[in-house]
């Protein structure tokens, strides 16, 4: 964000704030293409969000079937 004080042609002063355009996510990759686990075992998946300068790199994890797999 950039804030600039501007004086107009009539001598009036204004503060103008410019917000940078968000950098959108282009892709999300995983450290595994597939995974088979025995019951009771765990594995930590890692997501990589690109580009690295994306404005919001939040990844939300969930399970479509908590009887098969849970997320914590």
C-alpha cells in the first residue's frame, strides 16, 4: 500500500492511498501424488503454493470421508 499527499491546482491538500493489486495463486502442488497408509498410521502432506509472492497462500485441509481419513 502506498500513501501520497497531493496538493491540487487550487492549493487543496489530499491524501491518496493506492493499494497494490493482489497476486493470485497460479498453482498448488503436493509433495505426494498418491499415498497408501495402513490403518492407524499418519503422514504429513506438504502443499506448495505458487507463485511464492501470492497475496494469500492459505491452504485449507479437509477430508471428504472422515471414516477413511481425518485431518488435524
